[in-house]
């Protein structure tokens, strides 16, 4: 989770796509054309739960600001699976 947050901060779209499960991965994220680009302000991992041998859930709150606007919170519970020793983001529910 923290590595994916860092990739969003850095605009590292290739890493985000590489760590997104093939069954749910979008073709692109278009991070380079976002306007205004978000300023990421922090990540708070609320909980993580192992749900199986190769599956887990992570609840987090990320804080960000678009342009000079007010700070926003992205509160999500994300699902991950491990395949061949690597964790992949599958999807998430936004609270």
C-alpha cells in the first residue's frame, strides 16, 4: 500500500499499472494529463487484515489537494492478492 501511495506521489504510472491485478487493471491512468495535479499530503493505514493465504485487505486514508483547493480525504478499503510472491491491487471500496 505504501509503495503504491508513493507511486501516486511521484506520478509513477508504470509502477501502479504493474502492481494492479491484470483482471481489473485499466489500460492507463493518465496521471500526466491530470490538471491540476494533486498534491499528496499523507497516508494513514488504518488496518490491514490477512483474509487468506494469498489475499489481504487494507483500509487507508490518503490526504490530497487539487491545485489551491481544500484538502480532501480518500478513504478506501482495498483488496490485494498475492501471485507468484508478488502482491497486486485488485479493487477497493471508497468510504
